[in-house]
């Protein structure tokens, strides 16, 4: 008997972006969407078009770019939201309108101030309106995990009758336990007479660390779509992690006899891209994509793996796209080798971006003998992510030591004008930030929310990657910079964040 398919609905660009500090520019979203297409997820939820002009543009651009996946846009249960979602989605190869309304007593009373009958009416009207545009309509019962079961059955039946082709059951606040959530799905299968006319979807949050377990429990009871995000990004504690759901199904076929279309060898690259773009590092012991997920430290384990990998490995590193990242390129490597390696790593660069990245590669290779894949990825991300630069670092000089007050002098290109600044600081990084704030006075009105350094590869000559998060009013931006000198990487990260913040002008963030 053919295995039933589990539809993988990725919401990294919508729910994932709702993680505080994870906002992305339109171009960054398109980049991630292209990687999601390579990963062969079935549905990409690209954003919430009514939330802001930026969200609208991102959904529109992703819809116009992606051909191999369905693209969804989120809408509340209102005519205006649905019209706006459709306006953004209409160029998609397979557009999906995803409309939602809260159904739990707590949400209906305190958030919506609506009676249950009014909620059913609004949900049905929203689905009917969405069906005028497309037959691919998903409806979600927000806070379904805490919704009265009789009411959930009633409203699910009504929206299916109105034309919803997917009904999504979110555990919005991550409250349920796996057996309890699975029971909810089974009850819907048993009690909703027209349930076979729609796909049952689940969308689990991770507040109790149970999002993946709840999703798997749900598919065992009849759910056939799982909503998830790369690296488990998402509101609060995040959503079910795509890589964990997919690899659990692949690895435990004996107990989860389902098929998923995801190209698992693209998982590692997709995870890294999301981490670089959002500046959210992946914890080393994170399942599937953490740096230690396939590392064996104990002697007994190493010995076992050398004799027979399956002694301690339940899946192979290669199955999630982890290639051997031993030294690949050095300062004698040419442009062709550089381009070929980038292609293997999944980059498709324009001639101009390739030139820039290659120049940067030569600079780094002069200082660092061995360049690992991670180094190449960092330097390409560092060069290519900077699309629209208002601010550019030309020169930086820093002096510090045990006896001296740290000082920094900076020369920058600010919208075509060369400007200089100099300052002292509590430490060299502080001195650099103060010097940059002389050139970019707006920096003084911003709050530094996060400053983080990590070494991309091992050794004292490793490249350092710095992440900086800046906040100004309602806007927030995160910048990254990579260099073998962490002070230079810090300046680059700060300037990258300034560029991103400039890009975000007039785009206040608004979540669901
Ligand atoms: O968590 C949730 O309930 C959601 C819905 C909008 C699907 O994100
Ligand atoms: Zn959610």
C-alpha cells in the first residue's frame, strides 16, 4: 500500500519572523524562500500581507519568484485582510489564502469580544470570500488547543462546508500534551461528518518543548499537514522544528509510515541560512542541525562509530547535507575553484556578487591559510547580504592594550560622501561604536539590544562572526559581520545593522 503523504507547510517567513528580533528584509525573505524551494517543502507561508507594507511586498515577491511550492499569505477573518492577501499572492504558481480566527473561550471573550455564533459566522464568511479567489483555502482555529471540543467540531464542519480545503488546528500557546493533542485530532476525524473533504493540519508551538511530539502524535491520529519552521523559530519558544519533524518521519518509518517530499540533504544549508539572516545562532546540541548533533566525544562512542556508524548514529550526517568541511580552498585557489565550491554550497551569484565575494576571499585567504566551507559561507553572506548600502566601511584603525585607553578612528562612505570619526571607549569595540556614531549621529538614538561574537571555525586564525541587534522606536534590525579580526567584524556587523535599519524605514513590525 502506498504511504500517505505528510504535507510540509513551512512558516519560517511568517511565524518564524514573529520571533522578537528575527525580522527580515524582502530580499532576505526571497533568499530563504528559494532555499525552501530547493528543500522541496510543499507550502511556504511568506507573510501576513495586511501587517505592513514590507510584509505585503515580501509575500508579493516570494509569490512571483517561487514556482515549485504553494505560497500562502495569512489573513484575519475580514474582507480587507483577505483582499490584501490575494493582491499579494495573485502571481503565485499555486497561491493559498490562509485565514484564521480565535476559537477558545479565553480568546473569544478577551481578544475578540465575540459570541461563539458570531465567530462561526465570521469564519464561514471569510472562507466563502477567500474561495472567490482560489480553491486553495486554509482556515485556522487559533488557540484550538484550548477550544471546547464540541465547538471545535461545529466550526470545523461549518468552514469545510463553506469551502476550506485545509483545516488547521493550532496549539497556539503550546499547552497540550502529545496524547491529548492526538485525541483532539482523532475526535475531529470521528465526529466531523465532512472531515474527509479537507486536509487536517497542525501548528504546534513549543512553550513546553512538545511542539514536535504533539505534531507527530497528531499525524498518527489523522493529520496530514504539519506546520513548522527551520530551527524551530517562531513566536515565544517557537514552532515545531521542520528538520526534527521530517527526520523523525524519515528515521522512524517503522512507526511513522508516511512519505515527505523534503530533500533532506538541503536541511543543513537551509538551517545555516536562516541562522545567518536572522542572527539567531543554533544551539550546539540542537537536534539535527546543531554543531554537535553528529559529533562523538566519548572514546567509546568514537571507537564504536569508527567500527560501525550505526552503533551511535541513527541517521547519517550526509542525509541532512553535512559534507566533510575539511580545508577546501586556500590563497592559491583560483576564481573557478572558488565559484565551483560556492555552487556546491548552493550559491548562485551574479557576476558582480561573485567578483565582490572573490576579492573578499583573496583578502581572507591572505590572512588565513585554510578556508572551510563555513568560512566561505560567512564571507559570501557578509558580502552579498549587503545589497542596499547607505553606509560602507572604508577604513578602521584601533589601538588598545593593558596600559592605554582604547581609541578608534573610522572612515566611512555615507550615501556617497566620505566621512571620518574618532573616539575612545571603555574597550576597543566600544571605541569603534563611538567613532561610528560620530559619522552616523542617528546611532546615538538607537539601543544596542544584542552584541554577540562566535568563532566560525576552530583555531586562533578562525573568522569571528559578530551579530549586532539595534532598536530604534518600533524598528529593529540585526546585522552580521565576519572577519579574522573580531573588532573589524564588530564594525561590519554594526554597519550592516545600520543599513538594514535604514532599509526598514516606515515599516513598523506587527505580528498576529
Ligand atoms: O499560532 C497560531 O495560532 C498561528 C495561527 C495564525 C495559525 O500562528
Ligand atoms: Zn503560530
